[in-house]
């Protein structure tokens, strides 16, 4: 087990498989697309400009550099967090006003929250592969890498 | 965070429990960024004008505010409507649109319905502190007007409008407004401000870029900033010798040397352009994201009138600008040419129009190109050529 130091922005504890990208995410462009509006209520990245196109963020510990784009982002996260359909935690290099907004709104209005943490060392991208089980723990200020995924057949 | 007596009373429920919650949102939002106090805002701008069932939590919060009689405390404007398209599928999607508009108007919001609020309804001046949302409006207010707003989310914008406060951090403070990245424009032979905005958004991401001098028009600054705030999260930029906090490069960088310099080449701009096949296949040509000003509509419209249009051409205008255009002879000429003049949000309206008409959109908007699935980008001249406004022989 490896531990990576993190800086808590919104407190909490969560675990799940990592979904990692070095490309900033535009949540509005990613989420406000027809497949996610359908009754299945998926949370797939549907931004054709993004390398994670088609990947579902639900239950994932999302590791990315920063959030870009529209100020609708807060509402996207407010819904994803309030209805527990979104990522388990946000692990970012640089936190942003829009990331915070949605999570704070969900917390104040609906009593639901997810941890948001910042990391400093860009080596995190190389050390975390997609689907590796990780835990975010703001109490001990670490990101724990719990195990490696089963290699693809 | 230190609260004033007035703020503490509001937090304790002097204005009701719902208003206290709105203040709590702002306090926690500010605390995450180390803000030490809440400061008054001169105006607010809201972006949550669409009633789309994806965002159910937001509408529940707005409903609670209206039910408890909460009202905005500062002048507050509102983003465009999503458009009314009365085919059956759209009736379902937008059936609650008018209800949502009445909810927002019940909060005391000015029903200007424009993302370009700074042209008519909401006119900040240099140094004003704002509680705005809408990334394209925020970047314009910071960069071109010299007012100060962070990139506030929908609903946080409402919390700020009804409390009249915003946490003091980020772009409200001098040290975060200084340039971080020098963008050398000397490699560009044919300026295309919107393509440049897209390229700079990718390069700068969340930093403050400083562009070497170019005499951009006000409309170019509007459209270029919107593109930067789409492909990146650029919240403020400077143009040497043009924008108010950049009389020269040294001032723009606060006396420090730039941490990084990048040179944008002509090929970087050209790389964004649609191919000839894509241009030929495009079924709709869309202008105005952010919405067109009167000046833009006159400039582009004058080049279209009397031409035989090769594809449907849509203008998306600031509602007030469209009213002013309607008073000019050009307006009737444009209608006679076949140009459609709308005042709604092109992204919302075209998402549906494409979805059910399956037509690709060609646009000179760096922002619309980013957000609208399937939209292709071309420079203004290329788009006008595709529309039929420039003869094929004119240097094609």
C-alpha cells in the first residue's frame, strides 16, 4: 500500500477505482449530453474533445489536473453529488471555484458531500493507473493506493 | 472567516432560514479558498435560465427561495432563454421553461435574457466587485472592463445576489490578476480572434495570459474571451496596450518577468478550421455565441444581404440589440435574404435542432464550436464564403 500526501479542500473519506487523466475536464461539455439526460441517468464523459470520452465517472475517484469551461459545472456536480450518481471523490492538482460550488451546495442543501483534495506531485499520474482501488482520507491527509487491478486478459 | 454584524445576523437567521443557508454556501465556498471576509457586490449575473430536467436539485433550491419570498439585493441579470421550438419533443423538454422564468423573475431578476449582459442591462465600471456567473461574461468584465469577479457557479450566483456578498479571494485580489503567461502573437499573419481564444485556452488553462498588442475590436475581445473560457478556464486576460490593466507588459505582469512565453503560429489557428468537405456538408450556419451585438449584426449582416444563401443562416442576438436592429432598414433586408434572427441561446436551441434534423453546424464561434456536439469551426471569412456571401472566385 502506498500513501500519497494530499491537501484537503472539502473533508470526507471515500474509496473506489481510480479514473485518471492529465487532461482538464469541462464538466458541462462532458455531462450535459443526451446519454446522461436519459432515464438511465448515467454520468459519462461525453465531451468529444476529451480523452476519457465514453467513460462513466460514477463511483470513481476522479484524478485530473483541473476543471475548465462553463459555470454550469456547479449544477452538474450538485446533481451528481446530491443524487449519489457522481464520482466518489475529486483528486485535483488545482482546485477551482466551480468544483467547490457544486459540492458545497449539495452539502448545505441536501446533506450530501464528497471529498475534494489537491495533490502537488505530478508523479501521481504515473503512479495511478485506471481502475486501481484507492482511498481518499482527508483526516489523515493521504490518498491510499490499495491494490493493483487484475491485469486484463 | 470574519463576518460583519450584518452578515452574522443573516447567518443566524435574521433574514429567514433560507437566506441563512444561502450565506452558509458562500461562507463555505470562500473558506475553501482561504477567504477572510465577505465583501459587497455591485451586481450579479445568473446563468441558470434553462429549465432542463437534468438539473433537478437546482430547481428544488430555487423553488424554496421563491416560496420563502427571498429577493435579490443587488441588480441582477439573467442569461438567454433556450429558445422556444414547438415541435412535440421540445414541448416535453421545455414544458416548464416559462414556469422557471417566472420563478427567477419572482426573485426580482431583470429579465434581459442575455449572456452579454454588459452591453445593456448590467454595466459595471472599473474596479467594481461583481458576483457573476457565465464564464464568457466574467472574463469580459475582468479583462476588458477591469471589474472583478471570480468564476462563480450557477446557484452560487443566486446565493450572492440574494445576500449581496461574495467571498474575497482569487480575481478580487490584485495579486491574482497579474499576468502569468506571455503569448507572443508575432507569428500570426491573418488574425482570427476566436481561433486564437481556443488555442490560448488550451495553453493557459487556468492561468492569466498576456497577449502582445493587437488592436482587437470590442466584439473580438468578447468572442475571444468566451473561447478561452471554453477550452480552458481562463478568467482574465490582458492585451498589451489595449485592456485597462495592461498599459504595457511590465504593468500586466506586475513588474515580474513572465514565468513562461509561448508563440502562437498561424498554423495553430489554421489547425482548428473545418475541412472543405466538412464545410460543404454543414447544414446550418450559426453566428452569435456569445450573442451578437448590434455592431456585429450590422457588420456581418451587411455582407449577407442580397446574396443567395447556400445554407440556412442563423443570427443569435442580444434581445435589446435585435430590437435596435429591427429599427434599421438592414433588418428587413436580412429577413428578405433569408437570415433567421433569434434571441435565444444557440447552444440550447441547436442541440435540439441538430438532434432531430441531423444537421452539422458551421460556426465562427470558438465557444459554440467547443460545446455543440458536431459543430465545425471556420474563420468568419470562410463561414461567409460557405454561406454564399463571398463569391467562389474572390480569392477562394
